[in-house]
């Protein structure tokens, strides 16, 4: 990364993020900054806190402490006149979330809406766009995931790979500043992961800012600009793919990588 | 047999149709009220922590009290306590509505809780508020999932409504008993009335089921057996 880029204001920043469920600390002081246009892959063993981290980033999970900033604005908290932070209103939290796209492992499409309706739902309901305008945007993003021909199909009639691509289009249709992917291909049959990874790769090449939790090590190595290894809620390794995969500083990261390599 | 049918059923068909009209009216109004009251009780139970135990108490009370006790209670005690209902018909409607609302509240709750949590999260993640997610994602699907139980609950209301005759509402059952007590020939009259009840319930259920199946088919979900 050159200096000009490094000096930009980060699009996403985590400051001393912690999350506990009861007495169980899932995230322990996560801090990092991320520039626009960067593709960050998050890897780590199951249970290391990857999903929880993503869910804290868009406030689906309320952090126990610490702050996430999107484009300089704190999420879930509101700056007071005296500079302090207070809990934000649900409407403002929703407004912030609208700027962060999320793709779930289980797709979570809405089964009572067609593919196109899934995609235009948030532009209509959240942004308040007119139907014609929303449809234009919806068709644009369905085209981007190569599913224009399935616009009128209901989710139950789509394959897993197609459903996940609709889910990606649904998130993109809000034109978010950051896209979060939580193991987007883990629920898919192996022969269907390719079509979803291709779409994600294309997005990365277009300069979409992405945080990708993945078990696809090839994707993490080939597509991302940066790889983070999480272990028991702590960032153990954070660097360029070549460094993390080629010469990890952390012994645990080294062990994890050799355990997932076939 | 046919003779009795001709003597006691045919001449009273007009009376029975009047009774059926009242039965359908009472059931329709009571059920509509039950849906609204059940929805409110369910939403309070799920989403309004401070009032949650009131909702639970109401739901448990309405389900645990026999319909006949509620009928008598609303008809004879309420006017003393609250000054209404002013007519026996409204007393019958309110008693039926109270009882059904408790069952419907629980049906609604299972429909809402059964919906994959991920779908609401997907709504929140694109920037919906909880209210919008409920209206656009939860409610339409919950109605579909619950359609069979809701239809069933309507049949229960129609059946329970046969008891409103004890507070002298001239519904179908009331008229039937009147004719029976006049001539002491119960077989043809009660059989005919039973058929009328069956047809009424069947017509309503079949219509509702067709509507639900239409949407399930449209969404590619399996039609309910
Ligand atoms: N809502 C929750 N309540 C309690 N424990 C949770 C909850 N969500 C996650 N956890 C726990 O937090 C840990 C990390 O979970 P998660 O973030 O899903 O890990 P990963 O995505 O890396 O597999 C796990 O031990 C999990 O059981
Ligand atoms: Mg996970």
C-alpha cells in the first residue's frame, strides 16, 4: 500500500471492540482500520469469533465495548455536543446499516418475494425509491450476478448458488460503502461455490470494499489485498496475503493454515 | 322419516336460514375481533416487556375458562360491572372473541417465532427498522404458515357458537331446539341442522385453504396436505 492511500481516512475502523456473551468473551479487543477499495479476508478456526466480528460491524450484535466507525461515523452511538458518545436511536442505527451490505451463509432470502422483489425491497422500503426506479436498479444488480433471467423466480425455485447471488444483488442494490460476506459459500454444494466466488471476485476487481469471512483459502490468497487471522477473539495475524500465507509470524496461524491445506 | 322431514324441516327452513344468518354474523364478527385482540396480545407478549405478563395472564385466562362460563360471565356480570354489552348478541360475540383471541395469540406467536431469525436479520442488515421488517417479512409469511391453524380456529368458533343459544340468542342452534321442543321429533331437525353447520364450516375452510394454497404454490412452497 503506498503512502497516498495509507493517509486516506479509513472507510471502516474498529476501535478496541469487545464482545462477550454472558461471561464468555468472544471478541477481545479488536482494533483495525480499513481503506476504501480494500478486500479484507478474515480466516480462523470455527468458533474463533469471525461471524461475531462481522455482526458487530453492522451492529446486528451490539458490542460490549469499543466502537465501529463507518466513514468516520460511529455505529450505534451518537456524538454528543461535549464529544462523548451516547446510544443512538433505532432509526439512525438502521440508517447506518443501510450503508453496509451483508451476505449470510444461509442466504436468508425472503421466500414470499421473487428474486427481483427481494432486490428492490430495501431500495423501496428503506430509501423510499419509486417502483420504476427501484426496478431499474434491481435489474442492474441482478444482471451483475448473471440472474436477470431469474428475476421473477421465487427463492424456493432457485439453486443454492442462485439464491446466494440474489442475496448479493440484494445487498448491492443499496449501494453500500462496505460489503460483508459471512462464509457465503459454506452452505453450498461444492459444484455451486464457483459461481458465487466468481461474482465476489468480479466485485473485488471493480474496487468494492469487502470484508470476507471465508474458508476458501485460495480466494483469500488470490483475491484479497489483506488477510486477517482470528484466534479466540484476537487478531493474531494481519497482513498481505503473501505474508500471511507465505510466512506467518504467528505459530497458531501457521498451524491453522497447515490444518486447512489438503 | 321423509314424512317427518317434510313436516318439521321444510316448513322451518326460513327460520333456520334466519338462525344461520345470525350464527354466521356472530361468528364472523367474533372471529374478526379475536384476530385483532389475539394479534395485540401476541405482539405485546413478544415485544413489549413491561406489559408482557398482562398479555400472558390474558391469554392463559381466556384459554383456561370454559366458553359457557365466559358467556354467562359477559352476559350477566359485565353489564353490572361495566355497563355493557347492551344486547345478548354482543355478549355472545364478546365471549367467543375473548376465548378465540387467546388461542390465536398463541398461534401467532408460534408462527412468528418459527420464522427463521435470519430473515429478519437480513431485513435489518439492509437498513429496515424492526417495524418494517415485521410488516414486510414476518407478517406475510406468518399468515401463510398459520393459515391452517387460523382456519381451524374459525371452525372452533362456529362450533362454540352453538352454545350462545343458552343466553337466548336466536342462532341456528336456538331455532333448531325450539322446533325440537315443540314437536319432540329431534332426529330430522338435528340432523339437518348438523348438515347446515358442516356445510358452513366446510365452505369457509375450503375457501380459506384455496387462498392459502394459491400463495404457497406461487412461492413454490409445498401446499398443505
Ligand atoms: N448469541 C450467542 N450467544 C452465546 N454464544 C454465542 C453467540 N453467538 C456466538 N456465540 C459463541 O461465540 C463463539 C464465536 O462464534 P462465531 O463468531 O460464530 O465464530 P465463527 O464464526 O468464527 O465460527 C462461539 O463459541 C459461539 O458459540
Ligand atoms: Mg461463523
